[in-house]
C-alpha cells in the first residue's frame, strides 16, 4: 500500500502512527495491497476553503474525504480491486476541540477521523439511520481492534 501523509497543519502530527493506522484499517477492510491513499493535515483556514469549495458548507470541519477510483471493501476469497483510494484532509485544530469535548483527547479524535474518512472513501455513509448504524458500528469495531494491539 502506498500511504502518503503530509502535515501542513503545524500540529506535529505523528506521521508514522497515522500511516500505521491507515494501513491497519485498509488491511481490515481488505483493500488491495497496492491501493494508494493520501492523508493531509491542514490548518482551519485551508479546510474551511476546501469545505466551502467542495461541500458548499461554511467554516472549518474536522475531515474531508475525496474518493478517487471508488474502491470498495474486498470480499473474502475474492481479489480486491487495485487503484487509488483517494485523499483525506484532516484538521487537527478542530479535532483537538472535538476530542476535548468528547473527553478522549486529540489523538483519539484524529484516529477516529482517519478511520471515519477511510470508510467514506470505501463508500460508507451515514445520511440514513441504517447507514449510520452500519458505518459507526464498523468504525467503533476497527478502532477497538486497533487500540487492542500491542504497542509497536
């Protein structure tokens, strides 16, 4: 897998940690081993511009997902499709506020947003109640598995 992580936010994002998390989530979702993903951490002004341009919403947000080749999770006993998964844009400043409000801190919030964004890139959504239940259940399961691993 090709996972590129760019920290343009000035937050000191642990690039290795988030690369390992992205690889873990993509492995669990049976994404093709040669799939490509780019994660970029940006400041609030940058994500606000992207949010307005692409989502037609005002102000900064926590994560934006830009799928490329519309890859979907692989199935057991089936070769996953090769291609570019897409781009995620994270805003650590927004994640910090959300993590404090949720009581779990910035790192946990950024892990949640990374996992959430990858699921969006794989076609998951949460607009409808049933979609929400499936996506957030899977997100919680992936994060629990990630956090249960021995530290490397």
